[in-house]
C-alpha cells in the first residue's frame, strides 16, 4: 500500500498542473513521390532515366492493359519499347520493339 502511495506521489510531482496542450507526436516522414515524366527509361545509361522515380513502384498501362515488360515509354508520342522475345544484341542488351498506342503511367 505504501508503495502505491509513493508511486502516486511521484507521478503527481512530475505531472505539470497547467492546462497547456501536450506536444504533438512527430509525424512520420512520408517520402514525396516525384511527378512521372513524359518520357522515362529504365536503362541508367539513357538521358531519360530518373532514379528518384524508381524508388517507388511504377506501373504502365498500354492500350488499357497493364504491362510489366516496358523498358521505356513516351506518353506524348504515344509509344512504349518492350523486349522482342529473348533476343539480345551484341552487348547483351535485349532488342526492343516500339509499340504505338495509348500510354498511361502511374504509381502503384
């Protein structure tokens, strides 16, 4: 019983007697997603590669169907580049085909 009294006395000593609001807990920092560019490539050697975009998962919808094999896209020119099967060039990079149609990019 005496221990409970001592604990309650300690709590009362350390508790401020003001009506001031308690400080808010810090908000977790949510990383801001950069806007998706009009032209984007997954090849780091390309001038259209933007590393900040790839920190988040990006989806591509081509002709109203979601595609997971897009290597490069351009929304304004309405095309995507996709690998042409398993064919590789002499440097080991996949050969790409350009397909034309409606292109939409979004974050998942």
